[in-house]
């Protein structure tokens, strides 16, 4: 996900990461013009975590969601929302680990061993696992 750093303009000055809408739009646009790409694409978006106890993370998730929706709507790409449990339950079934990020890495490497280095570097395989779940 292309991001950029900027000031948050609150009382205490700090930097935040924001999705670079222009770069994301170009990235998605380039994918849609690929000769192998389908024109029937639909984006599957995991419903963002909104939790008053994790205010900063919730605000960040909301900002990211809005930026992604702006790009998708600007390119007339339909989208649907899913809850994390919807795809995690069947894919993590039988795993003893409790940390979902660890489970995501383990299952991602199991299903996509050719991308194990990338999955480990990224810290999860959530997007790939979502796609795998909804396409299988």
C-alpha cells in the first residue's frame, strides 16, 4: 500500500502515515490495464477495527478506509466488506497459535511457499488469505 508521511495537525506535533491516493490509483489503474486482468474485478475490504480503547489506531484505520474507497469509487470498482472472522475461521481452523498475525504468516507460507520471504517481511498474509478464501 503506497503511503506518505505527514503532520497530523493536533496539539502535539507528530507524524502520521496516510495512503498516497494518487499512487494507489495509478497502481490499481495499471493493474486494470494489464492484458491478463479481468474487467469484472471486485475489491474485498476487511471491515476496519473501530475500538474506543484504541482511538489512534481506529482513526488511522478509518482514514485508510476512506482513502481506499475514494480510489475504488473513482475507478468504478465495486467493493464489499467482510469481517476478519469470516475468512480467518476456516483458514485458521485447527491451528494452536492464538496470535492471528502469527497464524496468518504460518498459513500464508503453507499455501504460498514461493512468497515465504515476502510474507515474513510484510508480517502477515491477510490479503492473500482473503483472496484465497473467497476465490476457492
